[in-house]
């Protein structure tokens, strides 16, 4: 399901302060293919990412999807512990429970708009999240480099 830029940004807005995987799809600017940063903010067509000691506005629009893919690095609900659930259940209003889980970085079902086909799907089901750690994402650069060097040796 293809989400609009606005819908994507509304989902990302819930996870300010969480890690984001930036996948460079075209290998532009001699950048690594896989990078991670912290989501620091957003505006109408971009997200603010903090990584490698700098802040960068990264475009999130139809043209940018050919250059970059962004995914939040979240935890699956299966990782909820009894302590976390007990704390959530002790909150003063039941409406705060899902907000608490989001604040902790858990992948939660989303509401986009009335009658939207993406309602009640998790962020991962909408292809906007991954359950790996930043370290696992960065290791993809090394595994790709190793497979490229092995290929050139074979050739």
C-alpha cells in the first residue's frame, strides 16, 4: 500500500527521538548504503535526522523515494515485558497506554483517516519500520562490501 507523503510524515511524527534507517538506493555522494540516525523533527516534505554529529533534512516525497528509503527501527509488541505492561496498566487513563508503548519505541497499530485501508496495521505492516537494531543495519554495509569483493575475486 502506497502512503502519501503527509500520511507517512504523520506516522513518523509519533516516533520523534527514535532511530531511523536511511537506505541510499542509488549510492549517491559516495555515501554508505545503510545509515542510521535519530528522528529529530519533520516539516511538510522532509524529516530531520541527526547522525554522524550533524543534522540533515532528508526529503520525503515522491521524487525522494527513488533515492532514499526510510524505516523506523522499532520493537515488535512480542517484546513487551510484564513490567512494561504493568506500568502501562497503572497509567491514569487507558488512552495513554498506546502512547506509552510508542514512547518506548514499540510498533503499534496506526489510525490514518476514516475508512483508510492502512488503519489498524502496524508501522512495519505499512513498510515503514524494521525490527533490527541500528548495529544490525550498519553491519549490512560490511556484508554488502564483502559479497561485492568476493564476486570480483570470482570474476
